């Protein structure tokens, strides 16, 4: 029965993009209220033959989980971020809160069905100034860089998901459909009201376990409607296909895990003032990500986990070349007691962007405290 009870937790995924909470069905019987707070400092340096720039972020994300009844739960997310972009003798900053995100999950039919709904509350910083804050946001959006928080405030958002799961022989199978509505807001001090496109995501996945190995695979297809500025369509984000594959080997004292992801993007659309298609080009190239992790438990209270990752980004169609980033580091953690855990992490990155025209390096330091009540 425990095998069936975890179907929703493992397979029914509500991958909610566009500013809403990334949520996975986590309906687990008798799970207590819990939460965690992190401190994460990330710093990237970008160098060309003539220019050197640095972008850093210090963020404090907070997550919480609340059981609301049998097979019913709520989750929330909120973050504060301080960003600084250094270019020659100039410093540009962007500081503030993110939007608060709430997600409610309800399982039915012995955890074989999941209904989920969420809301993005527009509490984060908006109406950015164009002289300083806009430039920071532009660099945060570069997909060859990795930041925990890429944007702050947006408009009111709503998402709805329905999913199901079942067992077929040695496989657990699941799927879901999710609709995300994104409301209008003012991203900058001048420029008018912006309405990001809504999207629909279709997700299917499977996993199986053999002896000490667990394998899982999934695919997510996402399609978007038009973005609008002052009620006139200006842009449409490309359709994308997200392929994922992972495996874990477990022993008493250690575990070894690896995951791969390949993100395939279509062409974006930009519209002219009369609403006709002005151009169709890829703003972002396809992406390949791989990460591996070895977790060792010297005793029941401690763990240490060396890790490595690869991030490859293909060239786009605006003459920005391919990028590659390699990272390695380690996490270390301790169970203070059955309900309280602490952890520390460090990563170092190196690589290049724009076909080798930009040398990039970076590092990330993190600390986390989690507790159940």
C-alpha cells in the first residue's frame, strides 16, 4: 500500500513556469507541517577581450508546507533578493521581494488522482527604473547563468492542474495537464501595462525500481499564448519540449544519482504595430543539462555529497553563439534531531558563452535550515 500511496508524490508533477510556484504532488499520509529557510549567495564574472563585468545575488528564499486535512495540503514560497551588477566603475542594483506563491493540492481515489490550484500574489517589486534596475534584470535573464531568483514582481497569476497515476506491472505511470493564467502588471516605470501570455503544459512520466536502482523518465510539452502591451500583441514565447531522465543507486551508507534534461525550443514570434508577424527567430537555443551526485552517510546524523554538473546552450538566431558551463562542488548536512536539519553547500563554475567570446566563471554558497513541527 505504501507503494501506491507515493504515486502522486513521484509522478504527478505540476511544473508551473512563468513566475508561479514549481509544485509537485506531495500528498503523503501524516506528513507534518514543515518549512525551510535558505541563504544563497551567487556570483558570476563575465570577461571579453575589452570588458569585465560581475553580477552577484544574495537571496533568502522561504518555503512552507501545511497539512489542511486528509489528502489535502498547502505550500507557499517567498524570497527576498539583492542583486548587484558591476561594469567598470559603475554599479547597478536591483533589490526587493519576489511575489508570494501559494499552492493547494488535493488527492483523490487512494492518491491516484490529484487536483491542484495555485495563486501568484503580486507582492514583489515592479515598476523598475530603466536607468539602473532594467540592466540588472536583463543579465539575470541570460540562460547561460544560474540564479535562484531571476525576476521579482509580476501580476496576479492563477494555475489549475489535474493529474492521475497508476501502476502497470513494474512501472508507475502518471500524467497531468496544467493551465497557467498570467495577469497584467507594469514591469517598468514607463512603458505601459504588460500582459504575459498564458500557457498549457502536458506532462507524462514513468518510474520503476529494480533491486537497488530506481529509474525515472518524463516529458513536458508547453505552449503559450501571445504577450500583450497595452492590449496589443507584441511577442509569443516558443513552444517547448522538456525531456528528463534520471537514475539512483542506493546502498546503506551511500547513494549515487544522475539526471539529464534536454530542453527543445521552437521559434519565438515578434509582432509589428499592426499585429502581423514581424519575425520568427529563436531567442534562446536548446539546452542540455546533466548533474551527478554521490551522497555518503558516515553515520545516521551526517551526510556529505560531492557533485558535478554540465550545462550546454545552443546558439540562438540573433547571432549569439553557443555556451557551455561546467560546475562542481559539494553539500554537507547534519540531522540535529528527527525534525531539524541544517546544511551547507558550495559550487564553482567555469565555462564560456557566445561561442567562446565571453569567458565566464562563478561560485555559489548556500546554507539551509529545515524543520518539521
